[in-house]
C-alpha cells in the first residue's frame, strides 16, 4: 500500500503539540510522526539537548522520541536560515544529518531538503520552512492511504495554516523562497498571524 507524507504548519506550538498527542491517541506510531518548532528566545524547554545543542546541532538519536511519547523525546538543534528549533521524530534523522553536514546542509536548506526527500513538493516545502523561521511549528506524518483521511482530519482540527494562502501573503511582502542564509527573523511590530485553514471537519 502506498505511503503518503502529510504536513501541516501551525502558528502556535500548543496547536502542533496537541495534534501530536491526538495522533498518538488514535494509534499513529511515534515513529511515523515528526515535529519541528521554532525555539527563538529558548521558549521551549528540552531534556538534555538545550543550550549547546541549539548552538551546534545534535545527533538524530538524541532527538527521536521514545516510549513515553514523541514530545518526551524533543531536543534542540539549529537549522541554517531558521536558527534554534526543538524537534523530534523520523524527519529529524534526515534533518540532523543535513545540519551536521555543514556546508551540504546549508546548500540544501536543511529543512527544505528533508521535506522534499520525504515527498513534500518544493514550493510547499519553502513555505513551511519560512513558516518555521517566522515562529511556527511543523508536524509531518507518514501514513498509508487507508489512514490518510483520518490523519488529515485530526491535523486539521487545530488551526493549521493554508500553505497556498501563506505563500501569497509572503510573496506580497517581496518574499520569493526560503533562504538558508537569511538572518534570524524579527517580526514587524503589530504583525498578524495570517490566514489559517477554515475547512474543518
């Protein structure tokens, strides 16, 4: 049976974390879920990997959740063009390899390369990476076709963004694509969150 990669971007970590919890509650294995969230200003505490991990990157093994649930295994690393993040799950093994690869990671954009290798279209991946850069949280799930509708329904219960609308919003500001050499993002005063999905189940 075909395997699909389903990705959603959330403006808040709380929404993304709840989605992870909801997916686990219906039996989606931790090994099929990933979360990557911006950790600007060290907003999210981690176990064991905070501090030096955020500055230098961390090994994939330290970032993959264990038996206590995916979020219990969350750890810190830095992504070119995004800065400090906290992350856990299967996507992180690819991501950590890109980040610790130095120049190779920077060349592929780190997160862009990890997403496109997992089947996310490139334009969509650029929006997701930019969304994380601007403070968002990304949840990515591997599932077969038989569970895809259920997974999408759960992921869309929370305030996920419409990536096409966010793409248009970013482009209206002069943005073209995610830049791994970009400086750390500073939100403009009074900036809003932008469009979210409204097609709830």
